[in-house]
C-alpha cells in the first residue's frame, strides 16, 4: 500500500518509491528503492504497529492499564475487542480469550513473552506505581531495586500474566 505522499517512479533501473522524505529531505529506511517491478512491498522494512494482549477480563485489564496512563473506558460493556492508538501511532489491542479461541481453538495463555516498559520519571514514582499495581491485583515479579545499569527497576505481571516493567533513571 502506498501512502498519500508516495508514488512509484519508473526508470531504466526499475521502479522505486518516491515520497516519505522528512523535512531535511532524508528518506527513512521504510522507503527503500526496489530492484524489480512488483517487488516494492518486499523493500519495506516491517514496522511495529500494534501490541496485542489476550485477556480473560477486559474490565480488570483496563483497570490496570488506566493506572499506567492509557485512555480506556471504565466499563467495556459487551466489548470483546478494544484498540487504542498511542501518541506515536503504536496501537495496543485487547482481545478476550473467547475472541482468540474463535480463530485459534487450541490457544492457551502462557507466561513470559514480551513486556511493556514504562518510564515512571523518578525512582520514587517507580516504587509508588509498583505498590499501586500490586495492590490492584498485579503479581510482583521483581520488587523495585537500583539496577547496575543505572535505573530504578521493577517488574509486575498483570492479571493475565503480561509483563509490565517500571523504570526510571537513577540520579547522578
């Protein structure tokens, strides 16, 4: 798919994408020149577009992620899928286990996998957010500590087992 400011230009060297330049005229890696006709999609670098969470209870999950600053409804009603777009364009989606199993009947929730990491701004805020989330039902995986890489760092698991990392740079 082409973006509104793009077109395919043809020359004796084959097709290439035009557009996609920033204010300085540089073209991002997404808009690489392609080598053969019809091959322009394979020249695009994949972009992270969405994080999907499989959850048992949307209301319970929304409560946790509202505490992390996500704009989510207090009551999802009968919703079984919900999606938001963050300021930078990344989407976060929640699907109930019922929805996931409608197209993947053998699906079972696991542990581990990717985590979302949140910069809390200050070391004290890491401690406060850790307490708030564990009191709200998250499981403590790693209590706040001053990590050797220069951050106050903690990890909790939301009620569905998804990792939530909390961090802030240490002073000095």
